[in-house]
């Protein structure tokens, strides 16, 4: 499938591209990219989905740092 990259930069499935790059990828890769809104099918046979951007913040449940005095004195 011949696709046109819609993302600023795209690195997926062993391919690298930038916005506007047009190249041929296996059909399953092109379908995946079009489905995620990352690229469009040049032939127009595969629908390009709207890209969905999600922002997620992950807070750790527990934060602990353990270091012995030996490690401190030997490192510093």
C-alpha cells in the first residue's frame, strides 16, 4: 500500500518517515497507520481515521530510595 505520512515524524514497524513522505508499506502496516490517523492511503481505498491524542499522567503508588552509606562513600 502506498501511504502519505501525516505525522511530524513516524517511526513504526521498521519504517521511518516525516510529514508528507510517500512510500510503499505492506498492506497490514498501511491499514494500521491509516486506522490510527498517522497516514493516508494514496489510492484512497483505506479510510484514514481521526488521530486521537491522549495525555496521561502516571503517579507512582510508592516512592522509595534505598542506599547504604557504603554506596554513598564509594561513589562520591
